[in-house]
C-alpha cells in the first residue's frame, strides 16, 4: 500500500484518498461537513492522523450505545 503521508502524495491524490476512504459525495455526517473536515490534509497542512486525533478529542464520549444497537464481532451496528 502506498504511503498516505503529505510528503508522499499530491493534492489530487489526497482528494481521491479522502473521497475513497469516506465514500461520500458532499454529504454531512451528524452535522459535520466532511468536505471541510479533511481540507487541511488535502492542502498539505495536517496529516490524517492529526485531524483524526483532534476530532476524537473534541467528540469523545458523544456517541453512546443504546438498546437499538447490537454488538457484532466487528463493533457496533445500528439495526
């Protein structure tokens, strides 16, 4: 697998990486504009790991499992 680091990719490759990884077409995810979330990566300002860590720190504990969720082998899924 090719490196996803900024130093190893072009802007065009980073756009494709984000689109393919998130499989979105301009959609929002629980009020978060996913198009904007990864702009710093796309434009070479922050690595993916930095962006994901910042997101996790900001939103930790906001999503809770409840009775409408099952826990299959791979984690939680909504029925």
